[in-house]
């Protein structure tokens, strides 16, 4: 290419990058490359969805030197931890030792430290899983996740999503749409971290979803109540709550346990059940959000009528109702509840997962704790859609049955999946192969190098 054409291509490339809405550091080591002949942005790894699995996957891919783009339909990273408001991710520890580490844990530790908090003693054994959750500042976490992406050279694309995905010999062509932007990416590997396996569905690979879904939660914390008066009148307030349910002023699910003191005393806000919650598309997410907000408003109006509740108000409420379950992929391997409860260590295990079986229903939730010493694993085959090439998932849409999914869907497990999927996808991209064919020892070596904990059969 002569100097004039070179300069012309660079100017065109800058225009394409600007019009795409991609954001990366000016001195990024590995920005998308612009193909001068086709006006398509060339990248190695496309991560779709910046939630618990997605932002970790993108950071890992970027740190490995891969040209990485992260598409996120919302305005921030972190998913359940930030947008969903469950800012107490877990579980990274089991039976007195750490089982999930790496990039997710790095960000959690940093968030806790900067916020002036302290981590609890994880060597203590509790019957409940609740003490092992790590309380953190969700908005601070989103800032740190974003910084880590940019530092790793990841190109961030907020308010954007794949409209069409086509298979080509070198991988995929992805048509991207968003708020005022439209462009195409050519990538070698895709990691679908949407939670709904959106890309997998677009490509026609099999997804699973039952007629019934777990209820979602509109995270909310109330303030302004006179707790001395409330506690003194707890029995009367419960009776008032029961009467309000009968009269239709409140609905079942406005507290998930039926105990009115739960939302009053909660400092975490995970207090209600939004039945039928669905984040499959814009329409169902809108209906889910409306239902969540109506539930919060019903409860607030009720709280203002109880003894000590005259000044009740909302301290914090998330702008989106968090969903627990939509689609799961049909993968090369399906993680079953038997596998999970018995701590099966798969031959191709990429990371650990640890949480009680935690299926939320219309009657609430009663966690089924794992037997002492049991730590389940996530196999590579559960992250690969059956029959696919150059495509992986990470997060709650992994191939699993409903009961196993109710445990594996939590944040720490999704972070571990995201990091493992990224290592696999980058190795596949570099060797021009597909994720299923990457040698496991190569994946394990990279994971060890980047601080992750690899399952061991010993």
C-alpha cells in the first residue's frame, strides 16, 4: 500500500470506529482493525453481554492480547451485581477455602478495599450460605470493572446488540445495532454472556426453557421507619399485612417469604418475588420492570400505614427488575442436579461452582445445602452449544437442568465461567481451531497464570 492509500485507509478507519460507538483507550494495545476493502471492523473475540460472566470474559480476553469488543445493551457493566442490585456476590469460598478466584475476585477485593470495608473470615463454617456473600458497593464495582476493561484494551459498546449473526469461514460476521449506530464486526470467536443465550438462539442452536420460570426480584431498600415502634408492634403489623393481602392492597410476592418484617429490616433489598419475570426481549423486560415497580409502590403505601411507618420512603431501588431464569442452551454436556449435589469433577472441568440448590417458586425458596466437602464443577461441554463451532456461552445460560442451574447461576460461578470461556476462546482464535478442540492443559495453564483456580481430581 502506498503512503496516500495508507493515510486514506487510516482516515476511513477512524471514521468507522467513531461512528460505531466503540469506546477504548486512546493508547489501547489491541483496538479493532478496520478492513480497508469491506469497511468491517475485524476483532478476535466478541463478548455479548457485560454481566457477571461477560465483563470478566472481556477483561481476560483483552489481557491475553486479543482484539476484544464487548456489547452491552445497558449503560454499565456488572449485571446482577450492579444493574440488578444484588451487590453481595457469592460464593467464592466453600468449606473453609477459596474455590473461585481470578479476575472476578480481584475486582471484588479491590471494590471492598476502596470502599473502606473489610472481608469476613471465610475459614469459619456456617450452615447457611448467607454469611459467605461479600457485601460491596455495586456502583463502585461497575466503575472498577469498566476501568479494568479499558486497561485491558477492550472496546466497550454500550446500548448495542447483535441484530444478525452470519457464519463465515474465518468465524462470524455480526451486524450490530444501537442508539444511533450501525456497523459490522468480523470476529473469530463469540462468547454469549447474555443470560438468555441470545446469540445461540439467533443462530438456531437449541435452547431450553420450561413453561414455568423462577420469579424475579425488584431490589429495594426502605428507610424512614421508626424501628423501635415497628419492632414493638411486629405482631400487629403482620396481621395488617395479612389483611392487606386478603383485600388485594398487597399481592403474594410483595414479600417472598410472607413475613412483612423481611422487607422492613432488609439491608440488601432482595425481598420480593415478581412472578413471570422475563428478560427475553424488550417487551417482556418492560412488563417485568412495570410489575416490579408496582410491587414496590404497593409495599411503600402499606408501610406508611403501619405503626412507626408514617415517614417510610425508598432509600435505594434498582431501575431494572432482576430475572433469575430464561433460556439455557443444549450443550455438548448437560450439568445435572445429581452432578452438582455430588460434586462431580468432570474430565473437562474448567472452574468450580458453589451454592445451595436455590430454586425460587411461588411459595418462596428453601435452599437445599450441599453436603459437607462437596464442591461442584462446570465442564467445558456445558459452555459449548451442541454442534457449534467458534461459539461459547458463559453465565446462567449454561447447559444444565433447572435445579443445577438454580445454583450455578450465581455471580461468582458466572465469573469463573467467563474467565474460563475467554481463555478457551482466545486459544481457539490463535490456533484457528474451535473451543472444543483446544487442549485442556493449555487452558489450565492460562487460567493458573491469571489467578484462577482450576478444579483438581486429587
